[in-house]
């Protein structure tokens, strides 16, 4: 079955190659729900779910390049300490979350704090790691197509007042 463009619900258990479990929808209390092949999850996860049947359970190995990619040393940044009002309270060696340009949040590792700079590592915490998943597809449903009235153009402002004015003329 091709689940591309369908809303799917998947239970999963994620592990590293050494067997350490990094996440589980079972432990989180609910399956993950997303639109398949829409870029909502990592590429290897998406591709594995794309060809699954409802009720099917599979195990998949996701190579680094289809997970969070290789570590990038250029993603380690040194910023002026003055940008951080409470720099002395930053937890060196721990991740904090900062807002990204899309309104979401991303983890950032505090590498070092000195008299002049704060060193951050913005690589994803799982960059450079191959991942393993046990996936069970629970649901796959077609997303209903939205039918717009003729005066509505998706992504454009509504022009209802103009439409009404033209009708009166």
C-alpha cells in the first residue's frame, strides 16, 4: 500500500545500534500521527511507513544520512556572552531549547561559557547516529480534499467584499 499523502498513526520503539532505547511511543502513551512523505518525520522513518499495511509491524535500520545527518563542526558556534543575560546560569554540558526561525523549538548543547563567549553546538543530539525502529502501522486514512468557493484562493487573502460589490453593480 502506498501511504504517501495519507494521515497515519504509528507506534514505534527507537533504538541506537548498541540497543539503547532513545524513544518509544508506547512509553509516551500514544502513537505518533503525521502525514506520510510530507517531511514531518525523518526521511528513513517516512520511507519505511510509506509501504506498510495497517496492522503490520516491521523493523527498520535508518542510516545516518536518512536520519539526522552527519555531525557538522560548523554548527558549533561561539557567540558573545553579552547576548546571554544569565550566562553564568547556563548549564554547560546540557541541552537547552531555543526557538528556531519557524516557530518551533530546537535543542542546543551548551559546550562552554567563559568570560567573553558562549559556545553552542546546534547539531541535532542524534546527528551522526544510525537509528533503528520497530514500527507498527495502526491507521492510514485519506485526507479529504478541501473544496474552496470560487472566490477563495488558498494562500491569498479573502476578497469577499470585492465579490459582493461586483455582484451589486
